[in-house]
C-alpha cells in the first residue's frame, strides 16, 4: 500500500489528527463512526475538524498566536456546529502546530513535545485571555480549580496578575489537558509510543489508536468524568480500561464501550489526549500505512 501522504503542513496534520481520532472505533464512551451521543454526533466532529483548519493555518503562518488560534478555532467550530466539540483538543494541538512550524518535519515525538512546551512558555497574558474567551463560548465543562478557576476568573483578574498561559495551566488540578500544557505533553508521548508499538506489531492504525486510547484511559483520571460523576467513578473507569487492556481485543473494548454509554460516561479529555498522541505520530513520519 502506498504512503497516504508525503509530508503535510503542520496545520493539516492537526485537522487530520482530529479526523483520525473521531473515526477510530471503539473508543469507550465517546462518539465514533459507529455511534453518536444524544447531543453530539459523528458529523459534528467531522465538521469541527475541517472548520478549524483556517485557524490552524493562521497559527502555523504566525498570523495568530497560540491563544488567539485556540479562540479562532473554537469560535469557528461552535459557529458551524452550534456545539462544543474540540475545546480540549484545540488547547493541545495549537501549540504543537506552532512548534512543528519551527522544526523540520518529520521530527521525533520527543523533540516536538519539547518544542511545544517551549512555545507554551513564551505565551503571554493575552494568550490566557484568549483561552478564557474560547472557554466561555465553547460551553465546555472542566473541574474546579483553587486559583484562577476557569469557570469564574475574569479577564481583568488575569491581566492584573499578569498570568501567562503556562503558569495558569500549572494551577489546574484533576485536569490532564492542563497538565500536558504545563509539563510538556507526557501523556501524549505515552499515547504516541503505544500507537507506534502497535503499528510495529502489524496492527491496523485503527486498532493502534483504540489501544492507545484505552491505555490512556487506564492511566489517567478523565477530568470530564470527574466533573460530572466524581473521582471514584473516574478511577473505576480507569480500572475497567486496565482490565480490557489485558486482552487487547476489540471485543473487550466494545463491551466497555457499551457499559460506559449506557451509564452516560464519556471520557472526553482522553479523546483529546488521543488526538495529540496521533499528531505526534503523524509529525514523525513521511507517510502512514493505514
């Protein structure tokens, strides 16, 4: 089979990562090509993935900073879909787009993640303000934080404190997306390595992504589950995902998928991590055998 592509632009890789994430199935509890949620469907994710490309290109071409790029992506996505679909994914992918634009692709996942942290540390208070604006229009739900809680903080408070994006993200608790931004994508690197390992064993790209998704689900409390159901439920889901990984079979993942869907549990932040894991894989290759 020929390579799917030679080298796509960093912005195009981001849109592709979102498309590959949502099309992977089964991802326990989340929308994929085989089933929808009552308020979100597969088409919402496809449309959001494509509508974000303009904002991604603006960041790649340095016509917009990281914070503004996140805001523009959310604004366009919500404007088209009337739904919050990718707020967490936009947070994770936008710094990687800028980082990739300053490197020569393909690049090792570790180098790209390190560069991603570097560009995040250069973000100023205006980037924080744009992220706050993006959150407000997204309608996303995040767990409470003790300092500068995203649910309550005002723009003037961020300006007065001079709170830069990297510092702000370091305040968040029970939020793996914020941890990725403050610590240099450690979970995304783990997810990337899982995908790579499965591909090397000859598994399909879909199976590799599904396996990595459930690996991440077994390793990290999903903040969306914490926000909706509490830490105990989030930790139970981690245990269930770990049990599925022992077999690594698609059927085991499908069974967990049915359990979570019937309980209304959707690990949205783990899906976000899966998208950034995919991005690290794509940026490290000249082509990809699906």
